């Protein structure tokens, strides 16, 4: 099974700064078709998760361009530029390349 | 705009079967290929349970395959999850969601329902 490891698990950030979250996979998530099957989600307190990114670097509809995804193979990064107070929450990566689908442990973004 | 809503008992006794239904509104269940279930134990991360296609094909998390059964009812625009022989470790918020087969992400989620396993 594919296992995803996120770091850091907790990330305090000052508004206006940039936050970076890493997601490392035990197996390459690059499919033969050239796509990396990695998604990113945010879960705010008391809410359901919401998809932010798909195929590694594509923003979901309505997601601000402050959010960007990068990486290929086994190493992926979610970057949040000009962090705002509303960005607080837990961020998860997920792999959709192979079953069983797996999520990372989550990274809690805390706004200082 | 598609909406999903989970329903079912909030309390289930150990060794009983957990039964949840997800009702879809704003779109026909036949128009989307894959419908999934994800759970989140209190204070913990997300766990994929499985998904079902609009034609009834299923995929399950291996650890739950022997206890989980998903079904779909296009006439009611609903899909369901049954989890047998539950124990306290099955206590979680259960979410239903659509799984985008091309982008391979869960792109619409229900609000979640807490199911507690306790006598």
C-alpha cells in the first residue's frame, strides 16, 4: 500500500508570510500518462474537507491563486502565499493513483 | 449545485451493523461515476472506506473489505454504506463524497455524520 507522510505536522505562520507543506509518498504517484495523482484538501474547524488541488498542481474551482502545488514522483509541496487568517485549518494530501486511496496525516496550519 | 447529505443512527451497539445513506440533490446519481465514503475518528485524520460506481462496481479499503458493503439506488438518488460487526474503533464522523474519476479527488462532500459505537 502507498503511504503518505506530511511535514511538518504543525505549522505556525504569521499573516502575509508563505507556508509550505510537504507530502512524501512511499511510491511514485506519477502515472504513465504523465499525471501525478495527488490532491490537496483543507479542513477548517467544524467543516468537511474541501479540495484545493488536483493532479498535483491544478487548483480546484474557486481556490485563490495564493495556493499552488508542485512536485512529481514521490515528493510534493503545497505552498500558500500571503497567508491570511482564514487559511487556518488542517491540510491533507491524498493519493489517487492506486487503491487503497491514502491520505497524509494532516498538517495543522496555525495563524500567529 | 450538487449537495450530499448523510443520514443514519448516531449510536450503534458493538457487534451490530452500522448503516448510513447518502442522499444526493442537485444532480442525478447516474451522471457521476463514483461515489465514496470517508471517515474521520475523533481528533484524527481521514480514512478512505471505499467507493461505488453508478453501475454498482465497488472498491474497498482492504482492512474493511470483509465488513463493508456499499450499494446504490438510482431511483432514490441515494447510495449507502453498511459496516458489520462494529467496535469502538469504528466511532467516527462518516462523510459521503463524489470521487472524480479523471482528477482522482473527492470534489463534493457531505457535511458528515458522527456515529458512535457504544453499548
